[in-house]
C-alpha cells in the first residue's frame, strides 16, 4: 500500500520516474531541456565526448602498463635461464619439483623424470613453468 | 532507447577500439541524454548521492565497461543505452548505501545485484529525518501545485508515488509512448523550476 505520509519516498520515486523518462525521451526535447538547464548542447557534447574518450585512453594506458610489467617480468625469468649453466638449471628444476610438487603436476609426465631429460628439455620445461607464472628465482641459495 | 539488458555468460567485452568508435558515433542528443539522465538520477538520490556528480557516474560507467565488470553487447543496445543502464545500476547502489557511505568509494566496492527495480524504496526508508520529510513534502506540494490543473500529469505523479514504472503506467492507461512523453515532458518542465533551486535532500 502506498504511504502518503512518506514524502521522501514519494519524492524520490517521482524524481526517479522523471530520470527514467529521460532515458526514453526524443532527442530534440532533450536538447531543448539541456538549454533550459543553462547548458549549451554543443559544448556538452564536446565535454562529454572528451570525458568518455579520456576514460578510454586511461584504460589503454593501464593495459600498456600491465603489458610492460608482464614483459619485464618475463625478461627477468629469461635472464635467470640464460645466465645459468645446464647442470644448475637441472638442479633448479629438481628443487622446484621437490619443494613444491604441485609444479610437477603443471608439466607433462615426460618432464617429471629428470634423468630422461636432455638439457634442452630442462630449459624448455623451465620456460614453460615461467610462462605459467612460476618464479624461477632460487629462494634458498644455501641448498 | 532500450534499458541495459541482463548480460549473458557468453557476452564478450568490447575492446577500447570498439568503444572509441562508438563514442565517435554518438550524437549531440546522446550526450544530452547522458547528462540529463545522470543529473536527474542524482537529484532523485538527494543526499544519498554523497557528492557524486554526473561526470563521476559517467566516468565510472566507462571504467566498468572497459574493464568488463559491465558487459556491452552492441547487438542488443547502443553505447549510449549501455552507459544509461550502467549509471542506472550505480544510482541503485548509491540508493542502497548505508548513511555516511562516500559516493564513488562505495560504488567501487559494490558490485552485487546490478538490477534493482525500485532503488528509491530503500533510499527513503533509511535515515528519514523529520527535516528531510518536511523538505520532501514541500517539494512535492510545489510540484503538485504547479500541475494542479493538469489531470494527466497528476495521474502520472500519483502512479509514480505508488511505485509504478513508466511502462506500467502506459499499459494501465493504454497510452502510447508519445502520449506518455507529452505528459511527462510537462512534468519535467515544471520540476525543473524547483530542481534548479534544490534537490531531494
């Protein structure tokens, strides 16, 4: 049942009804009403277009920043691989599989048997893990 | 203009290039609609708007669209309609905000239940002070006074107060969209006179 004494509720509903009517109103009416609000339609179009396009540019900048960060991170991982001797890479992979067995589940069965892997296989496996976001930085250099 | 339709699981997210093209294609009338809709939604919220401006609403709507938190399907609605739907959803969230919640930070944190058919119901049921009731009573009385000789406008205002939506009113009264538009335009014209002097605070 409507409550005639809840003026705030009723006013809110009326003003919201007016807002919804704007969503459906013909353009020529809106241009006239905008002018009656003291806003020049052309200036409004220009300012609002700039605001919307500015949001797109901001979003694109964020995408670029994220991509730059991903590339930087990938290059760091690659540096770890290229600057490491084959035996050290094998040790790194062995340590990764031992300390964090879930990483072994992220590669194919072929890769889990380290004794059967060539140096190239080890490098490839480390690259795959790096691609999956696994950090290849040794966490305990004393081991 | 279609309301923002509920999005399906497989809706894709429009990329920045597609959004940019859509913005470039928008008309002066589209920008007028966005400005007036945002402004009127905030007037309806009154002090619940918490200092949010229509520019804030638009910027946030854009951000949500670009980040995929609201999905725009160009086959269902044009970009202006998408932004209107997103602003509607955000206004609804603001209407449900706890008293004292800051506008945009609240919007940022609130992502649940995008569609609320009657956000004003919550709005006016929380923290309704006697002062706010008195101000609202005066504004309603002023609007109704301006339109006292306009029987159709009075009908529509009464229906809105009862919680009916535009489509429900049209259907009940067997009005066409043009009939409804003509009446509502008269109400908007009268409402503007007190909108420019205050809001639903």
